[in-house]
C-alpha cells in the first residue's frame, strides 16, 4: 500500500488579500476583547503570601491539624484517648498518615511557588523573594522531618517546569540545601526596603524580624544534626548565633487568631473542641490529657499545670469563667494512660468504668486550646533551650544555666499572649517563675544537663501545641522517656512512632519515585528512622 500524501492547495491571490484585510481590520481592540476585565492579569503577591502563611500555620487545613493532633500529640503522650482514631498514639496504620505530605505540596506551597517564580531576579521585589524562600524552608523542613526523603529541588514544579512526578531527594542532601538556602535568602534581605506590609500576618512586613526568624530557624536545623553530623551542626549553629537569633518574646513568630469565623480561628483549638471535646459530651469526650505529661508536670510542681489542663466543667463555654478557678486546681488533675481502649483500660486501672472519664483532665480550652489563642510558629523559648545545649557543647557564648533559665522564664511569660491568662490559678506569677527556677537549677554531667534541658523543653512546648517540634526534639534527644504502647493493633512493637508513612495517594501517582525513596531510606513504616535520627 502506498503511503497517503496530504495535498496542499494554494489559495487564490484574492482570498489571501481579503484575509489580510480582514485580520488587519479586526486587530484593533482584539487583545482587550480577549481579556476578562474582572480577572487578575498579574499575581497578587500580597494575598498569595497571606494565604501561604495561614495555610502553613494550619488555619483551614484539617489535614495538618490531624497530623499535629491525632498523630503527634498522642505519640508524644501529651494527650490520650480510648479511641483508635488517634493513630499516632497507638501506632495504627491509616491513610491519614499521608495527609500532611499532601497538604504541604498542594496547599502550603502552592501560592508560595507563584511568588518565588514571579519575584526571582526583580530588584524591587528582592525582599519578597527572600522572605518567601525562608518560608519555603520552614514548610519543607517539617515535611522532611516527618517523612525523611521527599521532593525538595523539584517541589511544586508542576506549573513552572511541568514536573508532575518529582524526584524524592535524600534527606542527607536536603538538610545542607535548606541551610544554604536560608543563608542565601537572609543575605538577600535589605532592611532599608519594604516587603509584604500588612499582608505579612506574622511580622507585619518587618524585614529585620524575618532576618531574626531565618537565623533562629537555621539554629533549629543545625541542632537537628548533632547526632548524624556534629561538624555540620556546629558550623551552622555558630553561623546562626553570630547572625542574630531571637533575643526576647518580642521576636517570636506568631499568627494571631480571633473567634470571628473559621478563617480566623486557631484550628488546633477548633479541632479539639469540635471533634474531641464537644460540650455535649459532659466530660465523656474522646481526648484526655496524657498520664506521662500530667505526672511529669506534677512531679516538677509546675505552675503551668492549671494553664494547660482542666476538668470538663471548665471547658463548657457557658460555665467556663465561673468554674475555671476550681476545675484547674493542680491536685485534681489526672492523666489517662496511653495505648488503651474501653475494653483494655482496666489492665492499667483495675475496676475501670467508662463513667470515670469525667475525672480525667482535658486540654484547657480557656487558654492554650482557645479559638483565639495565637499559633506560635517558632519561639524565643525554643531558641534559648537550643542555646543551652550549644553552650554545653562549647558552640555558644554564655553559660548553659543562663540560657536554660531564660528558656523556662520566656515560656512561662509567653502565657500572657493567651486568653484568660489573668484568671487565678491560671496566672503564672513572677514569684512562681522565680521559685520554679530556684528549684530547677541546671547541674551534673553534660548528659544529665541535656536530660534536664529537654525535660523542660517537653513541659514548655505544650504551651504552643507544636507537637511537630516536640516530636522531632524527642527523636533526637530521647527525652523524656515515654511509656510503651502495646495495643493489639500497634505496628511499632510498642515504641513511639519515629516517622510518618508516605501518602497512599502519592504512591498511586508517583510510584517510581516513592519506591526509589524507600529503597534508599528503608521500609515505609512508622519505625524507620529518618537520616538525622541516628541511633
């Protein structure tokens, strides 16, 4: 069979002339007619940045809060439940393990990628570009800490480079890249020029504050490497310290919330109130404070206990201000053991009746779990705890004791940022802070001091409901010692989870790259350690 050939006929000359005349005549106003007068023709960097900030912090993204609450607060034994849907507490495999991964790449970074692409190389937008780069590192450091090997170089390249199946980078490469990217972005900042202005709902467009935030984040990432690469950890920790980390609570990064609507709520508080502590449950709610955490607060005679915990009557809005002083009394607080259900809890508490749930403490929705509580993104208190460790290692100026006491004080004083902080006995007074510091001086060997520092880090970090960072710090330091969980559906052998499993959806869409990551990193389980979590 002969191949078919297409025949092209030449149009008559007059047809060409008529077409040329027609097209020329119609050109006038043609571009205007093909533009939507109500649509943006240029990216609105201001609103895009606001959206990226609030979504990354967690407002409006239930998947992020599922991870922070259902996986990590239970795994760290801050909270406990007799239900099985808090998968991290009991080490139960569930598809929600991948929700945070999906949310980071499809929501947290989507708007940010537009800003980065459109501001790159434009001098008058240099600060916006640099701040967006710093925020990108913040978003991606949490996802690599949770999963290990993840897309970094090719993250969110679908729109710009048409990369829809990104390669997973090794965490051993990602960490140096993040530190280098931070250094480059910080060096790009110009304090004499503006940035996002009011669209920056964290620092109000203050460039100097973003510089301090960038160096403080650099310190966090550097100290993450103390076990796997002490030399790199020291190099970058000292760069951060010399550059200028947070100096007081005025520097901490926070997102303010109001109870107006779902767009302005603190969603950690919202998730607890909606799903776990609905008022109609009258103390029979799904979530209680964890025994490990409450016992440690009591052992330390910690003045934050009334601020953190209450009996159920104190979480009923109509009753709250009338009864909260009585329901937060430290002696009344009890934590529920982790890793049980209604049928097995009697193994830990003989003679158990579910009616006893009303006697167990709940997260205090008047304060830390209030819809109006600020989201603390990175705190001065954390910086000082890290400096205390760095000082032990000889990497930071000052004494470990000075930084340790600064950290505890800063954390307790940051309670003033929360609603209802002035109601007794939730008020943390200067005398209580001074007495606590006097009773908790830093002493002993380096190992003993490290245990003291990170026990206090654990107790302090509940203030911020940032269970991501509490979890990462526990994995690195092993402090505090957590109770074994031997629930029948547990898949970790009774130990707390050390990573999250990859997204089930991502396995379906990007299987080749997911499998390559697993081949490099190890089995896709809760107990496979990420690169920096070296034994």
